[in-house]
C-alpha cells in the first residue's frame, strides 16, 4: 500500500538487445551539417581526417568505450532554447558504443548528458537524459553522421528528431585547437516546444596515431605582416 514504509513508485528497467540480427533503419535518412566549425585550409575548405587515418576504423571510435565531450553553447542559444531535454543544463555529453558493423561502417550508440553535480563522472543518467542513436561514416565529408531518439518513461522510442555529427580535425592551429569536434541539433521546427538550438561539443581526444596530425602556425604569418 502507498502508506507502507516499503512502498515505492514503479521503476522502468530498460535493456538493449545484443542480438546480431539488428537492422539499421535510420541511417539511410541521415544528413549532416557541413562542419562549419571544423578545420579549414586557406581556400576555406574543411580539412577532416579520412577514415583510413583512424586506427581500426569507425568501430574503434565507439565500440567498447565511453567518450566524454565538453558541450559548447553557441551564440544562437540567446534567442532559442538550447536544452535538449529540459531540467538541468548539461556541461558534458557522453557517447557509448553498443554495436558496430565495420563493413558498412554503421554504429548504434547511446548518448547521455551527465548531471553537472557529478563532475566528470561518466555514468549514464536516467532515461530522461539519455538518447539512443544510429550513425554511419560519411566518406564525402570525412565525418560521422547520426540521428538520435528520445527514450520515454514507458521505455518506448518514438521521437527521432535529433541529428549529430562528429569529425576529427586534420589540421590544428592556435584558433582551431580542438582535435575532436561535433554538433547536435534539433530537426524540429523552430516554433516547436521541443526545438533546441545547435550545440557543439569538443575534446582533446584523438583515436589515431598523433603523427597524422598537422599544425599550422597561422598567427605568426599575420604578425610578420604587421611588423613589415
């Protein structure tokens, strides 16, 4: 009875199947932003590492590990909501790979937003702050593109209206100093109550041989121009 000392509310337990017969049903409709905030060369063209330069391919990036990235709220958050699920405003986003098809370069993963009170604790929060996602590697733009779905209180998954992208800068500079960058965004109409502004995330982490990295001393050239 509710007035009993040992009474507790219903707890929903969510488990993800590890069956090998999984079908990636969302990846065919995935589209990515072009990565405006990634590395660029002098012709304003994105420079992202190709899949061939990532150790063991896309499966190594996500499978069997949890990666934590710092969220970056951009200027448009001043005019629109930038909280992806309501409640506390998260500082971090965590990715955990669940399954990977190395041949098709497709990945299923979970995405969580740890509570700021836990600091860098990477344990995933409850379903209200966790997303389930699918993604695939985009050979044309050398980036990982995905779509994420919300998990509702009854353990159903219906609202798959969140896009995501992840890429690894091939060229770093004083201004472009983060090695791993990405974005999440809402696919809903801007007038929808669940719409949120585009949020960036970034990290120092590089899952490949650091000798592939190229650094450009861009500010020194500008200094020389000023001196002369």
